[in-house]
C-alpha cells in the first residue's frame, strides 16, 4: 500500500472497523493486566504511519522536534503553531495508536484559562487525543481534565526546565527529592492525569512510583520497571556530546533501557 493511499486520509476509505483504537482507559487496562505499553516519538506522517502499522500503542509528538528536526539546542524555542503543524501530520497517519502532543514551553505557564485554550487547539485543530505537560502542575491537570482533555504528566528531568535545573541531569537523587517526586506523582494521578512520563530518575525510584500508581508510567532513562520505555526524542538533538539520558540499546540488562 502506498503512502498516498493510506486508509482514513482525505478521500480514502474509512477506518477498518476491525482496528481497536488505543485510548487512555485502554492503556490503564493494559497496566492492570500486566501488559507492557509500547511508545514511540514521531514528528511526520511517514514515520507515524510506520509506527502505527507496527502496532505501537502510543505515538508522542514531542517538543523535542525543536532539537531533532529544527536544530535548536533545547526544546524551548518551538511554538504552539509549529507543534500543531507536526501533530496534524502525525494524526493523519495514525489509525490505532493514541496520539499525544507535547504542549510547548510557554503554552501552559500563564493562566489556567490560557493553558486550557491552548490545549483545546491541540485536540480541536490537530486531532491530538491527549496532551502532555511537564512538572507537578496539579491545578492545570485538574483544569484540563475538567475540560475533557486527557492529560499525560511528566516528572523527573523536565527538559523545559533546563535552565532552572542546570542541564540534563539525573533527578531525584536525594531522599527529600525522592519523597517529593513520589508526592507529585500521586497528586497528578488524583488530579486526573491518565499517564505519567518519568524521565531521568534512578530506576529504583521509577519502580516505586510505577508500583504505587494505578495509571501507567512511561520511562525515558528511568530503568526497565516502568510500564513501558519510550524511544526517540531529545537525546538525538543539539551539537554536543550525547546526553546521559539518551537511551541506547545496551547489554546491561537486556531491555534496551540504556542502563549499561
């Protein structure tokens, strides 16, 4: 089948009724059943189509496109309109996977009203089925949930906070920091987050968070105990040496988590 003849695209046949669409509740059920969740990053139609046809459960349109696609040194420069453009392209290709869009820096850091309005654009204009926000923004997650917008949280190494935290360094390395991230994870779940990304934290901490939460966790450089590992993203961007959080296929534990 050619890329120009993809089912569901403009002027093509409808979605095959035999395809079961992945949703936030479906991913929660997978966790309860002990099934691993697959997740990959995509920024364009062709890549997203290949990912979806391979049976991947979740496709993230990451703000890491600022680095990987646009050549910036961090994720801060990408705009809402640029993220919408790439989310539209990915959404046109995907028929089964859950499409999650990163809300870029500045799009949810003002008032809750403005943040919800920007999130609505991702759902309404680009076809996103969930949005991802960084940090322990409990009130924001609650507001988005109240607006019927599924939310994915993101704790640990939050790239949009790169200047505040002083680089792409492992987080939650002290007892106090571990207690705080545990409390933040529970608070985001209570506020309505449907899933949680854990990035750049010790595998033991990620394992403990994963065990206590009912919602799935997606790990980026957080060890193999999360409900799934995500491939792709900011580790390939920039001009410097590879960041420690960049995930590599390794022989350390046999899972490809980058722990070796």
